[in-house]
C-alpha cells in the first residue's frame, strides 16, 4: 500500500478541481477596475482573474501537509499490521512443513485446513485494509478540498475576483502564466493563519 505519491497527486488534482468549481460558481457580472496604473502590481491591478500554484499550495499549506501526514501514517500502520500477520502466517506454514512428515493424516488434514483459513483471512485483511485506507484518504482529501473551496470563494469575493484558476507543473493546463497574477503566497498565508487559529 505505497500511496504517498498517489496522495500528493490526488491532493493536487483535488485542489485544481476545487479552484475550478469556485470559478464556475462565481456568476457575478464582471466589475471594471478603475485603478490607475502603478509601478507595483496590486490586487486591483490583477483584474478579475488570478491563479493559485497548486504545487506550492500542497507543499506549504499546513493543513494539506497534516492531511498528507495522517494518510501516510495510516498507510504505514496498516502495512506494518499486514506484514506482522503475514509473517505469523509464514511461520505457521514453515512449522507445518518442518513437521509434516511426522504428523498423522488426520492432524495433517486439520492443519492444512487451518492454514487455508488463515491464508483466506490474510487475503481478506489485505483487501479490507486497502479499502479502509482508500476511504480514509478520500474523506481526508474531501475535507481538504472543501476547506480550499470555501476559502477561495470568500477570498474571491473579498478581492473582487471573478475567476481563480489553478496552475501546476505536474498538470500542464497552461504553458505560460504571468507571475503577476499569482496570489498563491497570499492565499497560503491566509489559509495557514486560519488553520492555526482553528486547529484543535
């Protein structure tokens, strides 16, 4: 159950989906910025479209890192338990093979039936552990998406943005994005501030 890379990819893709949903759900008519040009880029200079760098968000947003850590920790614990059960089964099989020649036929048949049951139980445990991990990962990722979605919606309203796009080097949806439209640092700071304030 090596899922750490998969977790990062799913988190990144989920954040992309969440940001896209924010953009699609924001149906207000576009406001025309009336700011005079200045030497530095301010929020109003960006217009109504900005983007979030998902690579930075997934690596710098503390809640995303905590989610990733919880999923990795659960996967490691599940792997350890499965390995322990597997080793116990292998010891039982080795013990049986060592003594098979000296066992009476009825005892041999009884032991083989028991080992067959243990093997089936081990396979079922493996299957259920994988399902449990996937469900846990999906639940944790859904909570992360919801946090980013809710925050992005509020952030867009506060900053008068009509569209918040996502950008990631791992999923090329855009070949060039003007760095002046990047609001990632501001979003990460606010998300981390909010997470620290509400962390239990």
